[in-house]
C-alpha cells in the first residue's frame, strides 16, 4: 500500500512562490510513490490585509493534484475541520509550510489538533521564521507555531539561527531550497527577445518578483544611475506587482532620469510567462536588504542565468561568489560595480557553465531524502 502524506499550505487557486513550492513538493512525493493530499485555504488573507490586486492564479487547475480547500486563516472552526479530514486519511506524515506570523494561529492549531489524533510526525518547512517586515507580536506568534510541530526542514542557515532563538531543542535537517524546475517556456535569448519585442543587442538586467521594500529595488534603481554612462545599451526589466507604495519608486526613476533605461511591468507574472522573462535576461539581480532564501535564485538556476545577490540572510549560501555570480553589500555602489564587472569582463559564458554544475546540488531528490532523514530522526527521539 502506498504511503500517504498530507501537505498544508498555499496551493491553487492561490498564486505565488510558496503555492508553487507546495505543488512541486506534492509532485516530488508522488514521483516517490506517495499518495498526496494538499490542504489549502478557502480564505488566506482578508482583502483588507492583502496588498496586491488579487490572491488568485489565472492558470489552469492542476488536475494531477488532490487539493482540498478547508482552511480559513481566521476561522477556528475550519482548523478543527481540517484536522479531522487529515485524521480520516491517516497519513504517514504531515508537512506544513510556514512563512508568516499572521498564519501561525491557524497552522499551529491545526498541527496541535492533528498531533493529538494520530501517531505520525508533523514536520514544518519554514520559509521564514522572522518576517521581513516586522510587527508587534511576531515573535510570540512564531513561537506558537514552532512549538506545535515535531521537527523542521529549514532551507538556509539564517532560518536555522532564527529557529534556535525560539526553540533550540527541536530536531532539524538543513536542506537547500530546490530548483523551481516546473517553470516551462525557456528559450534561447534572441528568440525570447523577439517574442517580447525587445532589442536583440541591448544588455538586460532582470529584477523579478513581488516588489516589497525589503527587496531593495530602490538600491538597484540608484545603481542604474551609476551604470547608465558606464555600460552601453543597458536596461533594467522590473517584472512584478507592487506590494508596497509604488510612488517612491516611480518618483526615484523620474528624479534620476532613468525612464529610458527601465522597463517596468508592474504586474504579477503568471507561471506561463516566467520562462520568457528569464530567457531575455543577461543577469538576474536580487538587491535585497534582508532575506532568508529566495525562490528567484532557484528560478535563475533552472534557466541557467548568472546572478548578483546581496550578502543578507541565506542568499550567499546559494550563490558562490565569482563562480555563478557575485555576492555584494546591499548598497547601490557595490551593486553597480558588480554589474559593471560582469559585462566588462564578459563573465556570462563562464558563469553559465558553472551554473549547470552547481545547480545539481538543488534537486528535489535531495529534499525528499532530507525529509526522510528528519522523519526518522523524530521517530528515534520519540521512541
């Protein structure tokens, strides 16, 4: 009989990186012979708490996945319903994606209810423990969740450190974020540029993903003001929806005279278009002011794209400096110098070849092996 696993976290019809992670994790388990059920939200964020235009995907329903919308983040009754549904399945393992203190009461309560019903381990994959945009009560909420599960599979050293500040007794296995290899549509650079009606000879930087203040887009815009006269035919593509006030970024672009140098597509990029945006780029830039790990890094690896990242959180753990890209300080001068060096020294071909080798570390097989290690570790502790 096939083993059963229940995953709890965002999934279709919700969009975004963690929803993509949940669905890709489900397929990894299925490839290993598991029967997989995903428990996701029928209400994730009330509209007044959601900064974007919509929480929902416009992609087709993933018919290969068993997705059950049972969780309401603010309705405790739904937490009991979800726990009961999971108990009926009688899984061998429950895995919860955790990313934000707001969601801790729901996920922590479900974990406690589930643990009280059946004899299986409840593990967590913490994408973050401390939020990038801090609020009063964050620590208490995260502590509530951390204390509700049996063990953790953090994906960066910085998350391990954050976990230990709350509870250093819980078992964990560090496992780097796997590739987002489900994205399709990768093309050769010139064909992709033709499809997007972009100049074939221009050098393109890509800032990709939801735009929040901690991601440092303002630093990259200021870096472009240094670069516009240093690197010929250089443009920055910004592809992602604003989840913070857009006015300051637009005003900064105007003030620095960069309208002709920045292509702004301030919309959520659907899965079907992700490959196209990465294909047109020469270099992916993540000028973050704080971070844990980043899914953007693993999309860049998937499409064999060199990167510049800042030395915050766990980003430098994933990007060997001078091998697949550059790791720099989170300031506009350091970012601009690295971009200039990349083009001046013609590093693209060298970095791409190194990426092809480096990304072998970030397989879903490795993640599955580490989940099994953690599950075994927890069982040994319990016994």
